[in-house]
C-alpha cells in the first residue's frame, strides 16, 4: 500500500456528522476544490472511507 493518493474535496461538509467533518479536516482539506496528496496508509484510507461521498480519490 505504499505510495501516495491524491484526494480532492468535491462536496461541502455542511450538514454532515462531526466525525465526517473531522476526517475531511484530518486529511488536510479545507474547502471544495482543494486537493492534497497523502500517504496510502491504513489510517488515511479509513478517513477517506468515512467521507468517500464528499471526496474524489486518485493515485498520485
């Protein structure tokens, strides 16, 4: 699983549960359209899976 993943926020976190908002912030995303590259690790995958309906994910 080593490598990097590019994660982009495509939908707003407004109106979603606190743990979903925290996962998006934990990935380093701040606003719609913001993209970050994160390491492909189990904790990062867990945060991505929590908020997958708000994110776009691709290999970096």
